[in-house]
C-alpha cells in the first residue's frame, strides 16, 4: 500500500513538473500546479470506491492518477487535441472524465460544491450505491457556495464527503487572513462531524478518510475533513509567489510529502535508495514519451466549434460555418 501510494505520488509530481515546463515552452497554454499536495489526494483515491462520484477542484493531479485516469487522456485535455473528450473547448486542467466518475472542474472556487451536494441528493433519492467526494482549497471556504452546500448536505443528511486541501494560500492570501476559526471547526455549525489531519502524512490521511467514508456509507450524513498541506509552487503558471511569500521554504523542506513517505519506507525496509531512483526515472520516461505521442496529434478544425451546439443542425450555424471556411 505504501509503495503504491509512493509510485502514484512520484508520477503525479513528475507529471506536474512536466506540464509546468511544457507551459513555459508554449506547448500547453496554462497550468495549476499541485506539487506538495499529492499524498492527501492519493489517500482519497485509494479509499474511494468505484461507484463514488468525485467533484474535484483544479489542483488534483494525483487523485486523477490514483483513480486510474490514463496519462493519454490527461495530456489530450491539456493539449486540446483531436482525442480530447472536450474537443479543445475547455481551458487546460479543467478535466472531465465520466468514465472514472469525475465531474467537470470549474474555475470559480467553490462553485462545484452545491452541484456535488445535488448529486448526493440524487444518490439518496434514487437509493443508489456510492457517495460523493468534493475536494476544494481553503479559499473556497470563504465563498457562499461552500456554506450553502454544507448547510443543505447536513439538513438533508446527504452522503457527501467534503475535503478541504488547506495548502495555506488562496492565490496570494494566507489562510490567516481568510478565517479566524480553523476550517474543520466550521462543520459543527452545520451539525456534521469535522476532523483535521496532516495532509502530508499518508497513513494519517488514509485513516481519517476511511473513517469519514465509513461514517457516510453507514447513512449518517456528511463529513468535513481539513487536510493541512502545502502548495510548493505558484497558484498557477500566471502567478509569481516570490511577490508575497519570500520568507517561506517554498520547496516544502523536510515536510515535503514525498520526502516524508520516502523516510518512512526506508525506515521500514520497504524501499531502498536504488528503488527510489528507479521509480523516479521510470516516471520521467513514461511521462516524457506520452507527451511526445500526444503532441503528434493535431487539433480539432476551427469549424468544429459549430458542432454540438444543438441536438440538430441549424441553418444559421451552417451558414456561419461556410463563412468561416470561405466556402460561402
């Protein structure tokens, strides 16, 4: 279990860095790094069951990988190529993988939470299996959508797990400037359990998540987890964190979740330095080659923007298509 978690976390870290570099080279248009938050995401993915619905936010690469989303599908979306399920119409990192029960990522923070609660209501109303898992950052807890979702979920006793990945920053605003109370304590106001966990500790994270999921699956209603982690990189590739956190150890230091898991496994004799190096090298080779393959695919033709607007073709759109193509 520990080795599986480590492999996924290394793949996620390697993928994250590759995407950032590709954005700097003009290959990908935009990226929201998730470096430093891998372990809590792996724990969520490992504890979740196949039928669970996930409403994640834009900083959850490791969660995608742990749930089995192929690198090819991730790169297709980032590149907006001909194999992209969204046909190149959505900005990078705004994934949607129905096959793996991932809903569409939304840019406005917290706006997906009422939708997640609606999905949980559907599960309960239809008497289906599974629960809803909603992830978000600390910044989302300052939105009205967060509070509306928490209240509705509690009032109707819905099967939804709220996981706040508290990385300390809402873009450039520290958590201390957003709330005086600890985030997990907000659960009490809405009549649900809340628990705080070290989101960089895999064993603790997995234990708390499994406890919360068991509580929800037993029909007890929603649960809030505050997973304290750290955003090593910028908010996005459009951000420069040096302007607002120059005094911090922005590489994660000894609290880097990958380093912590390495130390644990080394102390337990599960892994050795040679295996660590090979896992890193294998991840790099896999990710480098996959990006190269997906880059070889073209982009959807410009006139594809007229597809899927209506169920049936409309003459006005076909006229505009011909005008765009210069065939009118």
